[in-house]
């Protein structure tokens, strides 16, 4: 019985909210389009959201990525990225919109295209000018959750 409880606990930790923790990147399973979140190697201020992942036997390459509104052709292999799980979320926002995007400016395609109303969503980056936060749903228009800002 303890063994099964441990397996369930591990599964819950690895599938927190709308992400599947793949060790060095998150697969965003709360989006309506395939999307992946990763941290640039040794730089926790650079959080990338990506469109493509080639899964191999021993390695995964992630590419077609955006850093805010900048597209990069760089392929992120295991040695060029860090685990987003090691990066502390910056706070929480409330989402009440119908679309989220791959970029903070709303270009580059949609990551989520249905009505979305969720309170207290953790975010990894925020753009106060364009009023979008990078969450497990992509770059979404938000309202700051004042009770939970860290």
C-alpha cells in the first residue's frame, strides 16, 4: 500500500497543474497547441516557450522557440538548457481571456484559443507594457493576484 501511495505522489508532483515535468523542460499540456517551456542554460532570467520537440532515445531537442517576442532558430539540447523546476515562479496572476500566445506581444501563434478563467496561475515572466504573463498556458493577458505576489 505504501508503494502505491508513493507512485501516486510522484505522479502528482511530476504533473503539476498544466505542465508535465520532463526534467529539463516542461511540456505544457494545458495548451490547445503543443508547447514546451525551458530555461536557457545558466540564465534563469531567460524563459523560452517553444513549438517543436524531437524526442530521441537518449535526448530531446527543442526548437522553434521564443524569448518574449524574439524568435530563435537555436536548438536546445540537454546541455543548452536548465530545468524550469529549479527556477522559482515569480508570482501569481488571474487569467480571464480567450487566447494565449507564444509571444508577449501576441504574435507567433496561439498556444490557447478557448475561454480561460483561472485564478492564481504561477508565472515565469511578466510584461507589464503588453500586460501579458508567461504561464503554463503561454503568454496570457492577466490581472495581478495581489494576495499572492511573492
